[in-house]
């Protein structure tokens, strides 16, 4: 199995675990939550439904990145203007980079509202 798909699987697993945790803890989350922070602390508040907005946006980004990882021929052309020794190596490097980006994106989205879910 390709390394990029294993790394992308980690981000998908993190996303599913975070979504399940939000679903289980959602009834206990206060109706009004902070949605914006400044140096002085929270300065913007909104409904708890905003927690699902982050989940939806994360899901869209994962679908987009997953499409690129699983169908690279649609995104990367087979030309010879890559810095790597071969087009296959160039595509492999880009897939690994995108899979690492997917993990970082998922960790950021999970961390943004995890404080509101746990407290």
C-alpha cells in the first residue's frame, strides 16, 4: 500500500473519531459558544451549530485531497517539467505532501473546537 494512502487514512480516522465525539457530546455543549478569540479572550459568540460547520468544511477538504490522491492522473499531467527524475516520482512526492497536509488540516479543525466539546 502506498505511503500517501496510509497517511491519508490516518487523517480520515482522526476525522471520523472527532465527528463521533462531537455527535456524542453535542447535547451537553452549551447553546452559546465562543466562535472567535482575540488577545483578551473570546470576543465573538454563536450557536453551537457552528461546531458542525468546521466538520463540514474539513470533510470537503478531505474529499478534495482524497480525489487528488486516488486519481492523480486527473490532477497531474504527464510531462517532463518536474524537478524529480521521473514523472512517477514527482506524482508520488506530491501525493505524500498532500496526505501530510490532510493530517495537519484535520488536526487544526479538531483542535479548534475540541475545547468547546470537552468542557
